[in-house]
C-alpha cells in the first residue's frame, strides 16, 4: 500500500508530500514556514495495489490542519462545511496518487 499526502493551499495549488516528509511535519520535526498561521485542507490518499482480480482499492481521508507562527503543525480536525473538498479537488488528488500505479491508464474527467 502506498500513502500520498496533499495540502490544498490558499492560492489554489496542491502540494504533495512523501510519507517521510509528512511524518516529519506531523511530528513537528519539519516546519513549513510558508504556511505559518494558516489553516489548510489536507487529503490523504491510500492506494492498495491490484489484487488477483486486478482491482485497486483507493481510500481517502480529509482534514483541516493548522500551523503555528513558525509553520509547525498545531492541529488537525475534521473539515467543516466551508472547508470541505470539492469533487474536483478530491478527484485531482486521487489522480495524482494513481499516476505511478496506473500510468497512462486513466482519464481525467
């Protein structure tokens, strides 16, 4: 299983973090100063490799994360109505997560 981590920023971009980077940010070892004093939407996409039937399982979990004045992760909470993910944002993160698992085998809708 692979796990991909995405932050959706206020300037409408999506930043991806490796599992190692995400772990360091979550533990407070790696601050993200560019996100100091901000609350951002976070989406985790887990992709389980194809089983014997060829099916791939994809699971997503979303949260709102807050950073302190130094850019260290301070909080994580369930998204509220005004911070929910659009279907486009959700699908874009899933497509990014699948790009290595199913290269050239999917279409952006």
